C-alpha cells in the first residue's frame, strides 16, 4: 500500500512506500515543492519523512528513538460481519507468538459517531499492555467517517442501533476466533464512545468483564437539556419529539439498566469542568449500577479542574491512562510489567 500521488487529472503519478497498516498525516504548504508526512502504526509513532513533490523522492526527516522493537508485535486487519450483513474492519495488535486460547486479556476500543474516523492509531500507553501479553483492538463501526457519509448516516438517528450491533459483532468475533472470552475482554470508549460502551454493556453484559466509560453520554432522554448538547440532536434525535423519544429510550444506557442483571465492572470517569458532557450522566449511571440486585464493582472517577477529552493537561492524561490500564488489568487478571 502506502501513499499514492495523483496528478490534476486524477491519474496515479507515483506511490510512496509505507507500512501496510498505518495512519498517514500530511503537512504541506501549497506553494512549496516539499511535503512532510508521518506514517504511524499501532506500535510505532514519531517517524516523519520529507517528500520532494517534483521527483517523488522520499527521505527520512525524523525518527523518534524507541526503547522496544516494533517488529516484536503483529498488527492485523480482520473483517467482521455485523447482524445485517455489513462488513466491518477491526485492527488487532499483540506480541508475536501469543497463543489464541481464548484466555488473552483484551481491550477493545470504539467510537462510532459524528462522522469521526477510527484507524490503526498509535497510543503510547498501550505498549505496557502489549508487552505484558495483552491484546488491543480498534473496532471500525458505523457512525464514523471511515467510508463516507453513508457509513455515518447508517449509525445515526433511527439507525443508531447499528453502531451497537456492530460493536457487539466485533466482540463476538474475538470470542469465536479465540482471541479472548467474556472473562478477559474489556471495552473502552469516551464521550460518544462512552455512550457506545454504556449501551452495549446494557444490551450484552455477558460479553464483557470490564468497562471503562469516559466522559460519557448515558441519560439520553435528558442529554439535550445540558450544556452544549442541544447541538447533537441532529446525531441522536430530540427526546422531546415523541417518535425520537420512543426510539432513544430503547438504547439509552441509563434507562436500560435491569435491576436483576449482573453487569461488568465499571470504571466511569467524568470531569467537573466538562463543558460538552455534563457530569450528571456519570453520577446517575454510577448510582443506579451500585444499587442493582447483584451489584458488581462500579467506580466513579471525578477529575477536578479538568474538561472534556482534549482539554486535559498532559499530567492528567498520564494519570488517567495509568488508572484506566490498572483498573482493566486488575479486572482481567493481567500482570502489567
């Protein structure tokens, strides 16, 4: 694969080698003949190249020094079939020679909304997880922007359930192909991804052992009344509309907690200065999960003087990543090295 160069007529003028499974970012000025680009994989970042746009010659510009060998890991793209026949790519990374015996501690991430794309991205905090024998999975599900507007529209409004069905299908794939099982699978998502992991945990609690639900939307009957969330009725629908209400309440995580069901362990994280998703969602979900008939561990983490996702200081990001990985490792029984 790699980077393809096209001329103004749409014809391929050349190809620049890059890893088979990677994310490429371009940095260019329209008046310059030089282009800079990075090619990140799920186990390597910080490789930047300079490309002469005239002769298409690539040279190394910067390489971050690593304290591990990326060749010690395997990155795969596999295909999953969702309930309605839609094919979904998932990206899987783990150390070489790891046995597929259904006992591998696995984290699966998803988002599925707002036309936002999920690719085989690098996350430094994953390296300790992978080095300890864990598996990390990125589920590419509808609602995102990976395959254009139709892919997005097929995961919004009256088709929002497709997003949850896709994520559930990815979990079932990991089980059936012996990557992991319901005692060794944790799921993670933030913001709209927090809604995702909250919803699928209510619909299929038998599939998961642990859930990290960050700055999430969970009470979807009242979400539009708080902060800037009224802007998101185009994505989810408006609960004040009767048709939307009856559709949304079927998958709203908070409203689908069954008092007689035992759910996976939850680590719910919110922030006191979150201007996008009100902490109310996390408070209500935590309280209700802690009061079911068969309560499992449910922890609430309130981050002080912090905000939503990107509006978090670096020191907080490090602390949050450490806490989340520690919680998952504890629940799945993985000894982090």
